[in-house]
C-alpha cells in the first residue's frame, strides 16, 4: 500500500465530504427558517427587527433569479448562511432549494478543494500562508462575480 505524505488529503474524499457537509448544513438552516424559526423571530424586539429587515431586503431584490442566487451566493463569505435563511424566510419551494443547493454545494466544494489543491501545489508555502492566499483569491473571485451580477441586474 502506498503511503501518503503526512498532512495531505485524498481530493475525491475531501470533495465529497465538503459537498455533503455544505448541503446538509444549508438544508438544516433552510428548514429551520422555513418551518419554525422565522415565526419565532417575531416574538422578540431585536429578532423581529432583523426579520423585518430581511423581508425588506427580499422585497427590494424583486425578481432576482432564484436559481442563480441560491447557487451563486455561497461563493461570498457568509453567503451560504444568508442564502439558506433567506430562502427559508422567502418560502422558496423545498424542491427548488434542494436541487439548487445540491448543485451549488458540488460547485462550491469543487472550487474550495480545487483552490486548496492548486494553492498548496503551486506555492509550496506553509499551510497558513497558502490558506490565506486561497481565501484572498476566493473572496476576490466572489466579489467580482457579485459585481458582475449587480451590474447585469441594473442593466436589465
């Protein structure tokens, strides 16, 4: 049996676990907000203000394509939590959310594992430097995608 260098992971396993973890986490948050948590938020002053702010943001978003938002928002820092909770509050159909979340989770996991692999292989820097570099590249790509989507939306 071939031994692997210490500190390395099997990319297919890392990809599968990242996608599964992403999907299950998003689904849990979505169902919490869709089934119960959104209603509980209106019971207290602070959380009712947060809930009202989320509803206003959803109204302002208008006819934003649901599929693209559910798939694409996850690439921005904090986006997965926002998209899951917002989808639950907006009462997106569960079937739609599951399909988009599955696809998005696989894309996100591929991006994350691929970015980690490429950064680690090409830089040969210590793990923490490669991690920060990968994080910076990921945030930059997410910000550029966000700007493109925003400009396209304003143009239409």
